[in-house]
C-alpha cells in the first residue's frame, strides 16, 4: 500500500504510479470507488469485461487480487487481460516501465516490483502479484523488433524464480519466433473496369498484415492470389476484388482481402458518346 489517509487527495497520474509501480492496493480501491462509487460496483464491471474477453477461468471478487473465497483466474486469462491492456491502452507502459519514482512531492519512495524492468532488454511491464495462497506471480511483457510477447508465471515458490522463469519464456519466444510481414509472392494483376472512367483498377491488400511465425518456417511461406476478371463501374475505394491466401507448409494459414486501391467513377452519357 501507499498509506492513503482519509480525505487525502492524489491525482490519477500518481494513483496509477502507486498501482502499477508499487502494487498499491489502497490506491486500487480508492480508484475503484472514484470511478464507480464502490469497489463492488467496480468489480461487477471487471467481471463483465472478463467475460467479453473470453476469460472463462476468471471470477473477480475484489479489485486488488488479495485472497478471498471464489477469487480465481488462470495463466491464459491473465495473458488475455494483459494483451487487451497493452493493445487498447498502450499508455499504461508509461507507468509499468518506471523503475523508481516518488509520491507526495518526493516524500514517499516508489520502486517497481517487476525487476525485469531493470535488467531485461525490451521489458515493457507488466505486473507482479504475490499472496500466501497464489505464491509469486507475474505477467511480463517485452518488445523487440516490432514483436511484443507476454509471459505469465503463476504459483512460483520464490520471487527470483518467477522472474527467471518469465525471462526464459520470453527468451524462447524471441529466439524462435518472428512477426513476418505478409507480401504477395507474385504481382497482383489489375482488374478490368467496365464502363469506368479508367479502364482498370489495381487490387491491393486490405491492410498491412503480419503474422507470428516460427523462424525456421519463414522460407515455407507462400501466397496464392485470386481476383475477379472484371468489375462494372462505379468502383468504390476499398471494394473487395479478390483475396490472398497465405500458406505455411502448404496449409492455408490466413486469408487477406484484396480491395480496390482507388475509386473509379462510372462513365456518363456524354463520356460514352465522346468515346464512340
């Protein structure tokens, strides 16, 4: 805890530091009460969000993680929750990467309970936890070369072991996997546009796509492209014209829509007349 006193005021910024850096349970409760009026109302929202994320093993009974009957989760669910946090709320890393800081104008010292922040290259967070029943736990996140990994360790008998275990998991992930950019292995042919002010339109992938891949299998990746022979104007930008199937070891792995790169207006009556 950070020893909040009744009536004390603290900014949300400092509250988040207290929660993320120092595991301030009192700060967690104060924030819950501030947001939803009571801890129980906040916990109700926590359980709703857990259900939305598919956290099937999780039931929250409080907002701190302190032991109480029926308060349970799993490593997989912690990973789902961590993924949602770093993808949808990346500003959290501003707090989870703090090594040392202070509150109350420098009067109260903070030190990050996640020691990986200090010595693991690319560490971005995320959160430690420990109780007599759960033992030493950690959701560790790290990013290298545009790939971010999550390693979850629960029930470790010692604090040191949880960090070493998480480090080994992250090391394995970075050593063996890569985020491979998906590019067509052949040129994508243009599509004929009937009655269009331009005679063809270029299909392009609907979005930039990367996929997690075993480094040893990168050379086994190929793509197959299928596009329509023609389309009748008007053509909308982003209109689907085909698809690109990504194969890994000759097995379909991912399908990416191919869409019109630009809008193609339809020829008007006088345009057609002039072209006769």
